[in-house]
C-alpha cells in the first residue's frame, strides 16, 4: 500500500518524508488556501517545492470546471514536474478531460468520488487514480469503507489499471481497514500516519527495557 500525505504544508511533508515511508502527496484548493498560498505564480511554485521534497506523485488540482479550461490548466500543471498528477473533479467535463489526458499519457487523479458508478466511469476514461472520500461519507452516516470494497471488486473484475486512492482518511483505523480491503494508496493527515506507530505496550515495554538496562549498567 502506498502512503500519500494529504496536505500542502511543507513542514509536515518534510516530517513525513523523513520517516522514509512516504510515496506521494495530495493537495486540493482548500489545503492550498489553508497554507495561504494565493495567486497562480505562487501556487505553481508551491507545487514545485512539494515535488522537490518528495520522490513520488504529487496531485495538483485544476480550478477550471469546463473541459477546455481543465485541459489548459492541467497541461500547465503537468509541465511543472514529472511527478505531477493532474487532479480533476468527477464531472462530465472532468471525465472528458481525464480521457484527453489519458490519451496523451498525462497522469490524472479523479477526485470527489462518492459512488461506485463514478469510480467505474473514471476507470473507463483512463484515470491513473480515483479518490473516494471515505471520511466525508462516514460524516453523513454512510460507510466509506463499503465504497472502497465495491470499487476493489469492480476493478478486479475487469482488470482496470486505475489505482484506488482512499482519500479523506481521518484516523489510523481507516488506513488499516483500507489496507485489508486492498486499496492501492491511502492519503491522510500526518496525525493518522504517526498514530499507526503508537501503542501503549510499546511505550511501557521500551521504558521497562531501558530501566532494566540502567539497573545493571548504571
Ligand atoms: C483528497 O485528495 C482530498 O484532498 C482529501 O483527502 C479530502 O479530505 P477531507 O475530507 O479531510 O477534506
């Protein structure tokens, strides 16, 4: 399972990269705004800065909502760095753009996936990744993990190459359950990645080992 971090915060990206287990980054317009990155020049530079930290795919989302605009913006983003993946929303215009980019060999991440039907269409259009938002489904009392399971079955039935990128991950159990189902990638906050490593028995066991060592060795 690939681990992506879902943030535009350079410090958090560096911290995750330093762990040596990071495979990529996802961003979205809200995450960029949260970091105060505004204006086209600064936004494009920020994507390059992220690419320079992480050796892996970096999703950069288009703002345009029409086919022509998405193509224009996506081509500009794709030229920034070889690791940029053009992130495109699941809309009719978005699907046309994904097909266009797929035919040109430009990689895409179809975002805002909330149903198996959307994921099927995105795969048929040639999306490199689909991003089902599991946390946001959970928020409205729908099981996000059921969606991951459905998409896994559909993609395996037809041997689609599109990778399932479980998004809107909120906590470590989301990651574990996505791994059990067989999601190809998860993208989550640094807190969820760090929480995977924590266990109180590890902490107390280590404290005991060090105390016993000190008793004998001083
Ligand atoms: C996915 O690529 C999105 O950036 C993200 O996972 C959305 O997560 P949220 O629901 O926590 O905003």
